[in-house]
C-alpha cells in the first residue's frame, strides 16, 4: 500500500515530530541531549531553516521550523544521520533509531502557529517532567524561552510581548493533539510486557530484588526500550533516584 503524500505548507512552516522506533528512548542522558542540539545547530547552518521552538523528550522530539534552502525531508535526513551515527556508536547498536516516517504538520496561519508553540511549551509539564516549562532544560521557545541562539524570534508572526506570550502559553491548549501525544507514549501494560520479554522474568516486580549488576542491566534495557524513568519506577517499584544513579554510573 502506498504512503499518503505529505501535505505541503504554503508558508514553509511545519511542526515536526521525530519518534524513536517502537517508541524506544532516543535520549538516555545529558550527553545525548547535548549532541542532538549540536547536530540540530549544524544542520541548521547547512540547511538554512528557521527554528522557532524545540522540545526534547525521552523518546521523541518536537520541532517548529520554517524551511529555508532545503525541504523538510532533507533537513530531517541530515539531522537523523548525524545523531543516529553518534547514538549507535555510543551504545554499540545497529540499525534504525527513529521511526521511518517522521510526522510533519503544515502551519498555515499565525493563530495556529501560536497554538503549536503553546502545545510544545506545555509538553514537559504534561509528561510530568517539570511543573514549569521555563525550568525545563531541553525546551526553547522563541521570545518566551530562548536561552541560546539556536531558536529564532517570532516577531514576524506575533506582536505580543514576552509577558503577553507567556500568559497565552499558560492557558489551555485549544486544539486536539491527542493523536500526537499518543505517538510519543507507551502504556504501563505495554511497558510491563516489554520488560517481561526483555528480561525473561515472570513479573517486573522481581527486578527490584535482583543482584545489582543484573538489575542495572535491566534498567538500561528498559530505558532503551522507550520506558521513561518515571514509568520504570512506577511499574517496578525501583526508586527514581536509583534509576537515575544507574544511568550515570553504567
């Protein structure tokens, strides 16, 4: 069956979502996040696009960008090749990291542009990673939260001040993004099934009682399989502190 053709944006602006294959984790530690941003910066220099917002989550990425010299497909290819090469080399892996077909959504109006920025801004809060997007390190949002020169200003699309935009971004999202949110998330039952298959145990609660080396190996495998730290802690009973320490020391 042939794939549905991508919708072309008349403005050249797209909301891009990159997701790990089978919702697997694509960022396991700070170094991974930092290298992705490095790859994004280098790709931006080569491709000449504008970047208005980005958010790095455990197993997916949101980008709000405007095409420049190259089309979105070439941009994502450049970015993916650079990051996957780093990731597979670091973790001694082979094959695909990202889902073959990335999601792209055309942005045709200023109002929808701002709604998407709001949605991306609120993403870390909805995922339980922070209570305030302004404190989430892996989020940048032009004019409202721009702590580096990677993101571009949004002045062409809004006359609102930073304070006015921030007030708007803290309001409820008006559009239905359930389909997008579902793409980046696995249920607890799916996570439990994955861990049972990976570890060969009868139940994930057994993992907490395993000897340290075996337990830590299971933690790493679970995170590679796309299970978040918070979710892994919830289904196994292992504290978040232990899981985070394992990531840093193994």
